[in-house]
C-alpha cells in the first residue's frame, strides 16, 4: 500500500488496486471481476477443498468415511426413537427422516455455517498469496460438496435396504443441488465478509439455525400440519429443502417451490454482491 497526498490505495485479492471511496458501480465491477477470476482458478479451488478434507482426516484409516458411519448411526437411532414418539411406521418414516436429516445437517445447515468462516479460515493464505478472494468461496463450496457426497450415501443405502428406490425421478434433484452450491458461493461472499468484520455473527447464525431446524419439516412431515400447511411457503428453508428432498422420495417438486427457491436465491445473490463489493477492499485488514 502506498500513500500519496494523504490518500491510500488498497490492493485487492485479485491484484487490482481499489479505493474505499470509489463509486459503487466501480466496486461492483471489481467484485464481479474477482468472482470471474475465481472461476478461472477453479482447479486451485478444487485442490484446496479436497486438501481441507484430507487434512481433517489425516492419520485416519477410513478417512472421510467416518462421516458416513457416524451419519448412519445417527439416522438409525433417531429413526427408531422418533417413529415411536410420532407413532409412525418405521418402514415409511425412516427413508423420509434419513434424506431430511442429511439434507439439513450436511446440506443447508453445513453450507451456511461453513460460509461464516470462508475468509477467516484462510487468513494466512490471503495475507501471503495474491489471488481473488472468491477462490476461498469456491474452496468452501468444494469442501461442503465433498462432505455432502459422503453423507448422502446413508439415505441411498436406506432406500435400497427398504426397497423404496425413487427411480429416475431422483435425477430432478441434480439442478436443485446445483442451486444449493451456487447459493453456497453467495453465502460465502455475504456471511464470509460480514463475519470477517463482526466476529459475533457465527454464534448468532448457529442459534438461528437451531430454531429453523424445529420450525422446518425435517424430523416431522408437512402433512402433520393439516390445513395450515400453506404457512410453510413463508419459510424459504422449506422450499430449498423440498426441491431436493422430493425427487429423492420419488416426487416432482411443485412449480411454486421452485419459484420461492429461485426468488430467495436471486435475493441472496443481490445481497452477496452488494456486501462483497463494499467490503472486498477491507477484507485483508479485517482478517
């Protein structure tokens, strides 16, 4: 950073000089260029994301398959307990619970919580290596995607054992999962920037997610609400969950669910671009 006539120029992660007082349009263009630069370095993001998984299970004999085993034990035990509490047939309830828990814990909840530490987790790298900040967002997306892949094995095994295979309808989940991954990048730019500045946000996010877990049909089914099911459409987590869950249960998601999920995703990206464009030039100092 060089000082000239009492002003200072700050260099972004992409190597381009930015200035705190630059116009909003210029900041937005710089942020978009940063994202484009991160996309061009997708191989680096892929390698870093896989490296995070390897380091997490370094020295383990079965490595990431611990995720699969622990998830399997959790699903089995919770299925037995909740089927008794809700007086449900285990054969019908366990597939629903298995896919719902995985999509929540290894999906939505994990994507949001991991996004909070996008930049703080890579603080030393960002200080020492000149690269687009968005590489860390794609790195987080890859890491979450790999962990999701190891966890999704559990409900697939449950489907096979109980003979409730959804068939080709399950392929409808692919575009929905792509929406999730795109939203994860937006969350990394939004929450990653905000949490780098305000370190009290992650525990707040964790508390909100705990509340959302109980008011979103994860361990309970929407049909249990009876005639008041329409209230679920005001919960964006419900729409995001359903567009992935229904194909795994052999059902096609309603157009309404896709519209809600699409509207939420668009709003999320607008907020992410706004936040990232305004905080990008300061991230190196906050972390």
